C-alpha cells in the first residue's frame, strides 16, 4: 500500500492476482512480501541427516 499508494482493497486485489499468477496460497504470498520488506530471512530449510 505504501509503495503503490493504493487502498486496502486495491492492495488485496494485487495480492490475489500475484497468488493466482504464481499458483500459491494468498497467505504465502503475503508472508513472502512481509519477509522481503522487513529484511527477515525466514526461508524454511529442509535437512535430512
């Protein structure tokens, strides 16, 4: 919303389109976005010993 200066509804529509285009769940796209702008690197790592 801050980058695009759009309303809540427009921001949600952007997230919906992004999730659909990437064939991802909306909450995963939102989590990825928040992680990228907050500087956190919480990428799950799979490890089999």
